[in-house]
C-alpha cells in the first residue's frame, strides 16, 4: 500500500505551485542565459577580430536599440501582460482581446519610431554624441527597433498564458541566428566579407525567423473557441493606452538608466573606451539575466496575488534570494575576470578588470530592484516607480560629465554602481511604505 502511495505523492510534489514556479523560472533563465552567452561571445569575437573601436560602435548602437525599443513599446508589453494575467484564468475572451490590442499598439509604435529614428540618426550622431561616423550604424539600429519591439510583444503574449518554454525556444532561435550570422561572415571566403555594417544588418534582421514561428504559436494559443469573437474591442485598446502611461514612464526611465553609462561614455570619451567598457559590462551582465528572467516570470504571477501576507512572503523570500546571489556575485568576480583576456590584449589592462568588478556589484543591485518594482507594479504604483527611475537618470546626467573624464571606464562604472544602490534602497522603502499604509487601512 505504501509503495502505491509513494509515486502519487511524488507526482503531487512535482505538480506543486512552488515547483511549477521554479520550472517556469528555470525555462526563462535558460533562454535568457543562452541569449546572454551568445551576446557575450559575439562581443568577444567583435573585440578580437574588429578591435575595441568597432566593439564600441556596436555597444553604443545596442544601447540605443534597447532604449529606443522601450520608447517604441510605449509601456504596452507590461500593461497587457499585467491586465491580461489578471483575467487569464476567468475570462479567456477578454485576455485574447487585450493581447491583440497590445500587439497592434506595438506594431504601430515600432513602425513610427523606426521611421523617425532613421531620419534623426544624423542629428543624434553629430550633435548628441559628437561622433559623425555613427550615423549609418544608428540608421541600421532604427530598423532593428521595429523587429525587436514586435518580438518583445510576442514573448509577452506567450508569458500571459505561462508558455515560458515557447518563449525561451524562440529567443534561443534568433540569438543562435545572430551568432551564426557572424560566424558565417567570419569563416566564408577567409573573412573577406566580415565588416561591422554587414554583421549589424544580419544582427537586427535575425528576430524575423522567431517572429514567424512565434506568430504561428500565438494563433494556436489565442484562436477563438466556441462563441469567442475574433478581433479586439475599442474598450481594451483605450484601457491599455490609459494603463500604459505610468508603465511607459517607469520603463523608459529604467532602461535609459541601464544604458545611460554607455551613451554618456560615448559622448564624453573615446569609442575605444566604450569598447573596453562594453567588454567589462558584458561579462558582468551575466548576473543580469537572473533579474530579467525573474521579472518575466514574476509579472504574470504577481498580478494574481490577493493579500498583503502573500506580498510579505514574496519580499521575505526575495531577501534570502538576494543573499544567495550576493555570494554568487563574489564567486563570479573571482572566476570570470580572466575571461576578459578572450577579447584580446587591449582588454587585459588593470582598469578593465576594476571596471568589471564594479559592474558586477552594480548588476547585483538590479536584482532586488527588479523584484520590488514588479510587486509595486501589481499594486498599481507605476508613477512612484517612474519618479524613482527618472531621478536616477537625471542624477546620472549630472554626474557622468564630471566623473567620466577622471578615469574613463572605471569612474563610469563607479557612478553606475552608486545610482543602482540608491535605486534599490528607494524601491525597497517605497514598497515598505506602500504595504504599511495598506495594512493600516
């Protein structure tokens, strides 16, 4: 009798919500880890084969791609994932309408930003960055924005229905295609066709294959059943636009902060300094994949939290999680620093290693910020989050022009660390005060 109960007991444990959450996180982490690893390998190849200057150009363009993609998003992904997750278990028709409305807004926003970005690229390169040679590369980046923004919306639509494995598979596909594109240029005909402009066109077009496959998966996932109507109502479109205003404010400021260091270093330093900085930052960002994966999984699930006690339990768990990650960060500093030599001899300078250590610490503090800000989003506090993130950006704009000339990449990393530490404490305090006020009601 006991032997019969053992298998059923084991299956029950495997189906428990705690393990389901762990598996979801592991799937997203796996896809994000592959993307981070492939991106790091690409930076290594760029640094070794094309030099720090070309890696610096790529780093600046990637920073602009990320920041402009958030502007093109208009806060839509977080909004439709947030709202659709709340109704996914009880109203499938409303969920599908919200997703379709969100993807429509993503399409319109990404197209507009891509066109405007193409024409504004010369102004940005000459007057903002004082680097006219960046003009053609920023134009390529504006095209990449549209495909990336659509992919971002597609991934969010999969996560609404907790199809984390599908999203991870699509992400792995297009990151593999990006890596394969560089290898093909490098190995074909002795590398005669390998240049940064050719590679960047392929880099930005690679998500197209994942979009085609993902679109098919979405049709399977959201196709009408029974009496469900196709299309979306104007009510969901209006609701998304209204809800996304605060999200857009918060996300735009947050992502701008994340890449403000690279952009400001390009403005006040040399492109070779940007290349050295991007190598250290790329190696440190291996920890960032944890916070990104955690936030992707938390967003659709945190919105189903109903009580303050559940929020307190989540915050308590996040504290233990941060302690474990702190030890991992210390280990990563020791183990990963020699990897900088993979980029080439220019990247083995002591200041590059110091920059790496500082960026690991800065990246570590993004993890509690990601957890606490996700909880605050579920409590409908995007405006408070946006004020915190915008304050960090404005402080960075004031500090970077003075700190960057001191020691280039090192002082840039020190400033980035200070801004992330301040942000983590501000998010934590805001969450504490919000929960305390709700408890007193």
